[in-house]
């Protein structure tokens, strides 16, 4: 008998159970590089930071109108009372203000397994009772999602089907990796990972292809791969790509036949590059002043590209910055000038190195999640405009070429996400979270978001329920078996929402008459049907369940993004305004502050800004190495890499010396928006003037100060632009100083205080 399998976004695993308890985790036998984070599960499922019982904030019960959110004690209640309170609130707000006043966009990664995906379930629930205000796009690549369809017609270059790595390995000559290919990002794939691919990815690339890491951080490609490093100031990649294109055009090396046949508006764009439209040619000398890269080096790089098979690889963090649309557009312009789009191993890809599956063969592993149902209000905001919405009800804003109005939200419901992890300028978000009348959160743990809620309902973790996991670009379909009984009184989100729907008249719409076990069977039927339709013979459910996985066959063809379009530009015309790749777009030209073609726009907070007088360091906030976002932050494994429970901040030796900082010193990191603590890690692999503090430490506010190391007290809460309105976290200036006083105690290491109801 095989041990039962389960999975996280960071990997599948098998479990030994003894006396009903989780004894030990063993890695999935087909995973070449399993994540050690799964070993933290036995500790985490029994953690005293689990939400054990439904809990109601004391001040809310006393009618404080939200004033005490984030600093209050809780009263534990039983399930019938908790469900009653939530249902009455939803019902009251729905009747008084309409369904649009219910905000349930609930952005967040939830957990692996598609049936119990909390964010899907909460939105399905609200759709089943008449609708809600939703969130569009995502934090990962929201700016690109909103803008790329206008210039490419589709979003395939970021998410769905990028050119497979196999093709790159065979055909590419130069792999220009903006933001590198960081090993840590391969830990993760939404839905569950069967096979971690980092080693095969890197072996495939670096052995044959001239790879250049263009990044402020040399270790975005680990040193032992021996690739070239081109250090660049954060947020300035657009300027580098404009200059590379300018040289190629000026020296007559642009592929004019490609540009004529496959692109629209190259002439308008090139007028800008040559300075004909604004008087400033975008030369290497011009770019040197912005990027910090010597002009001679830019010229040399430009000379090395024409005639070669060139892949421009830009990670997702480049567009999580002010004007983050532009580096992607500039890359499309450069790849077009080189005539590389649609060739095997050439062109551009957005997100190699941003998560495990990118570059995998196109397995198209079929998965099944409950449909979200249609949202009858039709209301949605761009995902990262949450605080703007809560603070400015009724205010106009611009997004995706439209004038819109922020709705007036009275109730916020979150399940499966952690805005007090993910959002920027958390002190501002805290003010925003005081605005609604009621905040409800389903959580497994006492996260910062749970601590800002009025009603907290305890949710199971994925090890406490049956599910099917996997990802479309991962080879393995995963049978996730319930391993242990739920901790405390935790319930599955499905059960919670089915019971709430019952009280609010939506049960049939929510459940469609199916139990959780029925949905599992139904999911397998759907998946089997899709496999069979593709000539793949699916196993019986029982066999799948006992084995723990089904392995997808490898597709026979290597995939090349835009090869179809290249082969048949008329028959396979793009769904853009011109049917071609748009290097000029009229709609974008009409937007305030935009040029209509790739353009260098001042990112405001960057190393070229006047504000560097006060805050001279550019703060980058990469994804954390040992965990997924804020998840598992309290585990011993994650804490072992911190010092005094504070995250390490990486800085250049010169920046450290200028401030009298030694390796291991405690630091205060600050700007006008807030401050947090960190511990110095001195490393000359980071560009001077840049500091790195990963995301994911639990926010523990004391006024504007976070007692912990959450960099989002420092980041700026502004859209990438009115075009994309994405998260712009990477455009942020700070100062740091040694902190010699004793560090404050972390309250978030303990559950909140519980009291009894005095009213
Ligand atoms: N400064 C800065 N900020 C960033 C970024 C950055 O680069 N820099 N990156 C951004 C990006 S790309 C992202 S994707 C976001 C990520 O932000 P989030 O996705 O919000 O972060 P997570 O910590 O994964 O939050 C998921 C939450 O769901 C809970 N959960 C898990 N399973 C279940 C379940 O079954 N039921 C319920 N009810 N809850 C469950 C977990 O306990 C966890 O608290 O962060 C963004 N924030
Ligand atoms: N271990 C782990 N892996 C993860 C996640 C996690 O939480 N933990 N989260 C997953 C999620 S939700 C997402 S969206 C992806 C995100 O994937 P990415 O966005 O690719 O990841 P980041 O770590 O934000 O950024 C990678 C590197 O980009 C570089 N960089 C930042 N700004 C610039 C710039 O302006 N120019 C250049 N050239 N380089 C720059 C930084 O040095 C940074 O180390 O990661 C996924 N993978
Ligand atoms: Mo993300």
C-alpha cells in the first residue's frame, strides 16, 4: 500500500499517519527537487496560531463601527451563532445598500487543490446570492494582463503557453534574462507541483546558450552557473531596451521585412527612438544616465544581437513597478526589430523563472474547479486598487480605457487571501479597513488579515480534506487525500458557504445539489472526459486515488509562441486593432500620460529621483525563498533563516560602510510611509544603492511601525499606470539605519487575546 498523497503549492508529498496524527512527511517519489517546506506541516497543522473556533471581535459586538480593528480581543462563539451573525450582516447590507456593497474579490493564493480553492468558493457563494463587487486581474502580472491584449491580442506571453524550454535550448543563441532565473521561484506553482523543474531548466539553458542576467541582483542566476551579469538600476529596463532598439534601427540592422509584415506603427515608434518626435534620441549615452550601464557596454550588446537567435526573457517583477507596462512593450519592440517573434527559441517570454511551470512542455493537464457563476452586479475593481476603493467611495478613476467609479463598500469578505501580506502601504490599508461596517475572514491561521476582521471563521487546511490538485503546465495530476481530522472546530470553506447560502436563499445555486464527495467524483469525470477526448486513457478514479497521481504523457511537439502568426499573418491575424503586433496603439495614445508606443516614463521613486536626497536606497521586495508569500511564516523552518525573528535585508558593502553597518546588525528600514525592522546581510552581489527585503513576514503594527519585517509598510500604493492599474511594489525608496535599542516583542507569534462578551 502506498502512503496517502497530498500537495501544497510548493509540492506533492506522502504522509505517514499514526494514531490519527500526521507523523512524518516524505517527498513525492517523482519530484527531483522536493521542497523542504512540506516538512513544516506536522508543526503547522497543530500550531497554536490555527484559528480554533469561530471568533468575533469584541469591539464589533459592542458596536465600535470598526475603530478597534487590528488591535482588539476576540470572543469565541459556536458555529450556529457565528453563521447566524454573518448571514444577518450580509442580509442587512444586501437589503440596505444592494449587492454591490458586498466586496468579495478576495484575492489570494488559497491552497493547492482545485475543488476547495477558497477564493473560487467565496466568489461562487456571493454570486449565488445575487452578486458582489469583485476584483479583476492579479498581483503577479496585473499590469501586463490589462495591457498586453491591446498590443498582442492575447495574454499567452505571460501565462498560458510560452515557448517551451526545449525549443529554447535547441535553437537560442542569446538568452537575455531580465531579472534572471531565480531558483527560489521554481519552488511554487499554483494548484500544486508534482515535479520541480529548476535543475533541468538551468541545465538546458546555461550549457549551450549565451545567457546574460540583466538585474540589480547577481544571484538572480546563481554564481555557479557562471553566466554574465549586467547590473542595472531597478525600474530602468525600458531605457536599456529603447537604446538597444535605437542602435539596431540607426545602424540599419532592423528586420524591415518583419516589421512591415507583422507589426503596426513601427514608424511612429522609431520617430520617438530617433528623437524626431521629442528631440531626444534614445541613444546608449541617454540610457547610461538612466540605467547606470556604460554606453559602450550598451553599444556592444546591441552589436551582438542582430543575426542571432535572441530570446528576451522578462520576469513578472519588472512589471510590478510604476509604468510596468513599458518594459514589456519595449521588449516586444526590440524582438520585432530583431525579427525574432515566432521563431523557435527567439522572441520574448514574460515569466521564465517566475514560477515552476513556465517553459515546461505544454502538458495541458486538465483540472476542475467549481465554476464561479456569473456575478449579477458586474462590478469589479482592478485587484490592487483595494485601499483606493475603500477610502474613496464614489470617486472616479480610469482603468483599461474606461472611466469608472469606486463602489461604496459596506462589508468585506475574504477567504483564501491575505491583503495584509499582499497589498502595498499597509498603514494606509489599515485605515481603509476601518471604513466598512463589517469584515469577515475565513482563515486557517491568525494572519494579519484575520486580526483585522470582525468575524473570523476557522477553515481547514488542504491536509484536512479530499481534493484534486495540479497545474496545467505540470505533468502530474495529484490525488490529495484527507490525512487528518480538522484542527479545533475548523470546517471546509465549501461547508461554510453552503450553510451560509442556505440561510440566504442560495443553497441550490451554490451546491447544485452535490455534496463534497459528489463534486470529487464529478471532477474526476470531467477530467477523465477531457483526457479521453485527447486520446489519453484515464485510470479509474479508485486507481488514481490509490496511486496518488496520474502522469500526463509528454506532448510530441515543441511549442513556439506566435509561430502560427508568423506562418500565416492574414489567416491567423491577431485580435488587435490592426490585426498585427502594435508598436503604436491609438487607444493607448489617447490615455493620459501615455505616448501610444513603448516609452520611457519617470517611475517617480527610483535612483534617478530627487527624493533620493532623503531616501537614497531603492528597495526591492522579491518573493521569499523559504515560503509562499505569508504562508508558513511562523514555522521553525522559516524562522531558522531569520535572526531575532527578523528577515535579512541584503545590502552592498559600500552602503553598509557609509552607515556604519556590519553584517548581522539590526536595522530600521524606513521612509515617509512607515518603518520595519530587518537584519543586515552584506553582499556585493547587489548593485550599490539597492537593498533587497523579501515579502512574507507577518505585519505586526504599532502605529506606523511594523514590529516585524513586512516591507509592505514601505511600498507605495499606486497603480502601475491608469492603463494597467497593477501593483507597483517594486518602485520604492527607503533609508536604513542601525538599530541598537532592544527590538519590540512580536505579538503575531501568539494568537490574539480572547475575552468573554461583556454586553
Ligand atoms: N511588496 C510586494 N508585495 C507583493 C508582491 C511583491 O512582489 N512585493 N507580490 C505580490 C504577489 S505576486 C502576490 S501573488 C501576492 C500574494 O498574496 P496572497 O496570495 O494574499 O498571500 P498568501 O500568503 O499566499 O495568502 C493566502 C492565504 O490563504 C490562506 N489559506 C490557505 N488555504 C486556505 C483555505 O483552504 N481556506 C481559507 N479560508 N484560507 C486559506 C493562507 O493561510 C494565507 O493566509 O502578494 C503580492 N504582494
Ligand atoms: N519561493 C517562492 N517562489 C515564488 C513565490 C513565493 O512566494 N516564494 N511566489 C510566486 C508568485 S505568486 C509569483 S507572482 C512569482 C513572481 O516571480 P517574479 O516576479 O519573477 O519574482 P521576484 O522574486 O519578485 O523577482 C525576481 C527578481 O527580479 C529582480 N528585479 C526586481 N526588479 C527589477 C528590475 O526593475 N529590473 C530587473 N532587471 N530585475 C528586477 C530582483 O532582483 C528579483 O530577485 O514568484 C512565484 N514563486
Ligand atoms: Mo503572484
